[in-house]
DNA sequence: GTTGAGCGTT
C-alpha cells in the first residue's frame, strides 16, 4: 500500500445503454492510461445497466477525470469514487514541515530547491523568523517521500518532516471547511509525536457538512489545500456519523481532530467530546503546554475566518488546473497539458505566531486567521 | 423491445 493508494476504481454513472467497455476505455484514455474499464451489464440480457467502472494508471488522470463531467456517447456521465470499501484511500498530506531553516533561506530558495522533486504549490515561511517553513507540493507522494530527510539548501541543513501530527485513526476527509479549519490546527513538526500514520486526524471533517441526504458525498471542492482534494481526488470518506463509543485508542488524537475541525471554543468542544478529552482541553487552555500537540482552537468566541460555505467558493486553486478541459466540463476533451499554475491563494492563509511557542520540536503553536 | 437513480454476480 503505497503508490497505488490513491488510485482507485471510479464509478461512471449515467452511461448510455449502448456504451460498451471499449467505448468507455477509449473515452477515458484521453485522460491517461486506463487500467480497467467495465460496463455493468445484466447477466442474462447482457444489457448495460448504465454504469461502469474505470481505473486509471496515474493519480493525475484520476484527478482530472473526477474534476469534470463527461459526455460519453451522447450523455452526460458522472465519475465518482464509489462507496465501496475499496474507495477507502489513504490520504497523504501535500505539505511538509521544513525545520532548521535559517533566516536567509527565502521562499524562493525553498521553492527552487524542492521543485526538483515535484511541483511546489506553496511555500510558507512564518514571519517573524521561526526557523521553519512549510513547503506544499502538488503531489502528496512527493511530499511524503521527502519526509524524514535532511536536505542541504544554500549550505543549510534543513530537515523535512510531516507537517501534520501523526496519529492513528482513519483517514476521512470531506469539505473545504475542513481544509480551512485545518489551517487553524497548527501543523507543528511531528518528530516526537504520536507514532502512527503520518496522516493526522485533523484532516477529518465532522460529519454533516457536504454529505448528501443519503450519506453520500456531495462534491464541493475548492482550492487552497494542503492536501489534495478530498473526495474529488479519490479520497472518499465513509461517514461513520462520528464519535463512536468504542475504543478510543487515542483520545488525544481524537481531541485534536475535533478541535481542529470544529469552529467552536474548547468548552463547546469539550461538551461535544464528552469526557474523552478533558485532559486535552486542559492542555489547550493552557497554551504553554508541553504536550507537543499543536492543535489550537481559535480564540474563544471567535469563529474561524475561513468561509463556512459548503458549496463552491469558486474554483480557484488546486482544482483549476484539473478543469482545464472546460470549466463547465463540456468539452469532453480534457486538456493534456500539465498542471498549470495553481493555487493562487496558497499563501493567503497566514500562519501566525503563537505566544506559547517554544521551539520547533514540540510547541509550535500556530493560528490561522 | 421499455428505463436514468444508483454503487461493482465473476
């Protein structure tokens, strides 16, 4: 489970009855290599059921494909990540933490350097100087591959690690609000954090937003991400309705999850979480904590400034390049060029200092405004 | 032989 993680079968809904697997394959090959294409048919009659599945060889193909509607044999078809368990995809952060930065390392320096590993979509250097920065890649795998490494940039040995705290738990993502909130939960360095998946629970959304009436994912994706886009990118989440009374093996992580996801103050979160994370609440209220958990709720009573809208907030950023086949998805002719400039808003979410910060190892408090 | 929201006989 590594490289293939984010390529998943995609369901194609709305196929004309006449469309064959060959047609299907041919159509989607305009997006990239197609590993599999099938049309579901009635066993007896052989008649198409009007939907099918495809699998791409590359994640980018999948992304582009998911980003638009498709005119196949005269009908508009939708491509989605299916509900089946196979759709359970690990999600990988696109953003890495770069520690041991010196003050003379500019964003351009970082961008130039890291670009040799893959397209860099954002570089953020906290101001005032804090000896670390964040580099965001288009490809989460690139980001992931660099984690744990030391790199020499302009003679400076920097250390790359995951921008998100490790924690265990499932990986589910939903909407842009989560992303917006993610920014509030400070992605401190992770070196001495809870072992487990690099994937933080912070990326989980609370259930409710963006979910269709039947619990299916509603699309609604926007740019400015530290992560590749959610369900549109093949990161589907089975909404489990949250919480679960079962074994919380890591209540702290859970607390982090909710605290970063919910736009409420700690007290409310505490109420919501019940007794599970009182300890964490305590820590949060004590901003000078030593826990190494950097989730930081917004100022009490002050909602996150990120937009809370559920729908499209414009197709800026990450998705824009995927929509080059036509913003209305009408061309049926996806662009074949590489990703264009992306994420114009990548730097708009400014991380700011938090008075409680101590060093880059354990107490990196950041706040999103 | 029809149909048009959905979720994959192998």
